[in-house]
């Protein structure tokens, strides 16, 4: 089955948007759960023993880093697009090409993958911390 480049670009845009939404959902959910563990009270999950505070704080930091990387992806994307637009306006052209090798574009791409790693790491560490408590390790 053949697919046009335009369809691929549209598909990548859709998938990128969905992945970004998932990262935000995961990070905020992890932060909410950590808050429940740390704040305690009636709404806190009932475990015989809670994971160590340092591990919960490490999970929270990873989730916050995922959100920060998400924000930075858009900041660098803006810088990249603005530089490309400025160059096109100076050249007086109505069409231009994205410069994939520029530092803003590379950082934009890097932040996309960085936020995936931080979100995954926050969930993995949280599961590991709770699993260790439940297994008595």
C-alpha cells in the first residue's frame, strides 16, 4: 500500500500530538498519586507500608522533568519555526524548507524523545517502588 509524503506528515503530526497528550496525562497522574502518598489522609491508597519518601520524590521529579521537556519541545519548536519564517520573509519567498540541522529543530526533536523517557522512567520507578513494598523487598 503506497502512501503519500503528505499523508505521512499528517500521520506523524497526529501521532506526535497523541504521544504528547499521553505524556502529560501520565506525568500528571503520577504526580497526583505521589501527592496522595506524601500527603496521606483518607484519600491515600491503603498499603501496609509506603515506599520510602526519597523514591516517591524521585518519581515526582521524573514526572516534572517530563512536563518540563514537553514545554521545552514547544519552545524550541517555536524558535525553529520563527527562525524559518524570518528567513523566508527576508528572502521574500512564500515557500521555504525546514532546516532539520539547526540547533532549535534538533532540540525540539530531542525534547520530544526526552519527555518520553522521563514519563516512562517515572512510571517504572513508581511501579518498582510500590512493587518492592508489596513484595516486602
